[in-house]
C-alpha cells in the first residue's frame, strides 16, 4: 500500500529542490521530517510540507500506521516557466525565466 501527495506549480526552481529531495529518499518518516526541519532554505520547507501531507493521506485515507512509513519516492520535476522581460542597455530587452516545480512524495509501509 502506498500514499502519495503532490504539490504542483511551486514557485522555486527544481535545481534548488533536487538536492533536498535526495536527502530524504529512502529514509523513515520521522528521520526524513527531522532532516527537513533542520535543513536550511525554502526548498526544505516545501518538501517537508508535501511529506507531511503524504503522511496525513496515509494515516487518514489508507489506515496506515505512521510508525511503519518510509519515503519510497521523492521527485522535483520541472513545471512551466514564466517568461518576463527586463529593460537592458541601449533599448534592448533581457529575458527573465521564473521557473516552477512539481514536488511529489510517495510513502510506503515497511515489510
């Protein structure tokens, strides 16, 4: 049995999220939440929120015990990019890319 949670269109680059996702992949739920709590940066807060949501889904929707859960899968995929323009010298325009991400977490019970 598995429980999932997905946060879509999160306004942070996936490049900043992927190292945080690698920290908790394969860890127990409590250990993963502790790691995310003490990891600096906005990315860890966002991943922590999705992990907590997946844990709540597991407990309430699938009747799984939170003590037996581990992080089976974590991903931070690329979402749509907003393109903005900034004034440059001599009448030029420079493009600003505002990237977004989709964060997904899958929790499973230990055998």
